[in-house]
């Protein structure tokens, strides 16, 4: 068994799964005209995908723990492939929405099973390095997906974009059928998912803090993705292309610092590294609120700092959950992903209430302080739990 090949195979599968979220976003306006629909229904094509993606996390996680990794991943990739082909041949918004739901359902298995497979195969420092590599490949999708979709769509339209995605998924399905072994540990048994699955994770103090941090981070992250382009266009008169470059720079900074996060965890241990990494990111949000309106160069520096600290955090939560829950590894990661996607859904709603009169301070200062308080509260709770354990 070549672990490196399996790692990159799972990474590329996660990359392709994530492409379903943003590959076609540059073409939304053109698709609205082609499908003769409204901007609301086009936005719904994104929302329904994310809802299906979120809900299926807690379906595929327990299934992967009870039935096995391959038995979940391979059928899900097949559904994802067929649904992508359905999107390519959809000529009405109604059929397109239906296939987007099935796309979200199929792609949902990839992040759950992928992280679980890495947890099955790697231990200790190698687990941290493997998870960092996996997250690096996963983050390539939001960085290059819109650019790739725009280039394909310019020549072949949205049908070409989804046809390309279906071929890519088919190739990865065949590769997984050939190369991916069943990695589910044979000496452990997992129970079916129930509310007790949540309770088990929350009773684990480190697992509970991971869920808290992941939720708050995703609220803030979506605030950046949704409202940063508005700030750049209204306050600094930036074109759409330049806004895309700024977002690409933020993603590039995240990719650059992923390995540093892995080093921090190996150096400090899971609890301390987790708190310090998220603490640094919460500080960058407060800094953005206070300084981003001073000048464009300062704003770009603030965005880069946020991206760098994002890289410190991305692989830690899944690494920790993979270690803390060996018998319900996929279930724990599925619950974590569900919490994150809920945060992503809430972020824009919070932002719309706080972003008033094009003033970024109320929105980002509130988010930054809430983020900071959450991180400190989680860190204090971890410390108190350690103090209780030591005397016993």
C-alpha cells in the first residue's frame, strides 16, 4: 500500500468535490439569461448545494464508520458524476436545481471519507503532515476554481463547465476503484448515528472546543468572502477582476502557511496550538476592522494576515478529531463539517444586519471581538479541564 499515492488520490478527490461549489460562479449572470430565470433562483443553486452538502455530513459519517470508507465514497462519487452531467444538460432552472441538490449530496462524502482515510493510515507527526497536505489540495479549489470555470465557460458555456467536472469526477471514481483500499480499522466498531453522537463529541473537551472554533471561524470566513468584495468595490473602486486577485492572494497566503500550522501542533501539542492559531486569526479580524479603511495597501496586508492565520488552523481540527475519536472518526468529522457549514450559512445573514452605510467597522469589529471572546473562552475551558485532571 503506497500511502503517498492514496493521500494524493484522496486530496485530488476532495479538490474535485469542492469545485462543485464555485467552478461556475463566474457564469451566474450568463446562466441567468440562458435559463431565463431570476437572480434569486440562481443564488438558490448555491444555497441548495450547501444545504445538501451540510445535511449529508451526518449521514455519510456514520455510514463510513459502520459500512466502510470505499462503500460510501465510490457510490457517492458516482452520484456526483451523474448529477454534474445532469447539470450540463439542464436547460431549465427547475432541472438544474434538482441536479444541484444531488451534486451536493454526492460531493458530501468526499471531505468526510477523505479525512477519515488519512486518520486511518497515518499516526503522530505523519498524521499532521498528511492532513496538512490534504487541506492544501482542498484549498486549491476555491483559489483556482472560479478562474478555471471562467476560462472554460468563456469558450464552452456553463454546459462545458459541468461536462468538464463530470469527466474529472469519472476519472477520479475509476482511480479510487483501482487504488483506494478499505482503510476502516477492523478492530473497532461504531454505532449508528444518533443524538448521542453529538453528546460524545461535546463531552470530549478538546472535541467541543474544536466544534466551537470551527463554527465561529466559518461565520467570520463567509463574512470576508461576501463583504470584502463589496468593500473593495465601493470604498476603493476596484474592478471585478482586481477583487478576484485580492481574494486569490488571500487564498495563496492560506496555502503558504498550512505547513506552519502542522509544525505548531507537533511543537506545542494539540490544545495549545489550536488555541494560539485561532487566537492569532481572531486578532487579525479586529485589526482589519480598525485599519482596513485607512488605505488600500493596509487593507491588502490585513487580508494577507487573515489568510496566513487561516492556513495555521485548517488542518488542526480534523487532525485532532481523527485522533480523539478512533472508533467514530468519520462521524466526528461529519459533525464538525456540519457545524462549519451552519456557520457558513449564518455568516452572510449576520453580515447583512451589521454592514450598514458601507461602514466595515461595525461588522468586522463585532465579528472580531466575538471571535476573540470565543477563542479565549475555549482556551480557558481547556485549561480548567487540565487542572481537574492533573490532581486525579
